[in-house]
C-alpha cells in the first residue's frame, strides 16, 4: 500500500487494488467469510473454519498479485 500511495496517508483497500490489477477480489455471498466475521467463523471450527482459511488464502493471493503487478516481488 505504501508503494501504491507514493507516501500519501490515504490508503486504498486491498480489494480495490486487486480488482484494478485483475488479480482477484474479496469473496462475496452467504458462503463467504468476511473480515468482520472472521474470528467467529474461525472459532466455530469445521466448515466455518474452512471458510475462514479460504478467506486468508485469498487475501494472500491478492497481496502477492498486487505486489507482482507493482514489481515489488
């Protein structure tokens, strides 16, 4: 985010950058995990924890995609 913002303090969301660079997006829908419900889904275990894990994996993939697009990695 610091590289994208060129030192500015107003940060852009990871989802916004990922969509801009066509490297993914946050999951949507009833079956998706969201940042606001992550802890609950993690603590619930089972299928709910699997949704939380998928959410984390997606965030990592988006972060890596954005970093590659910005030639950071």
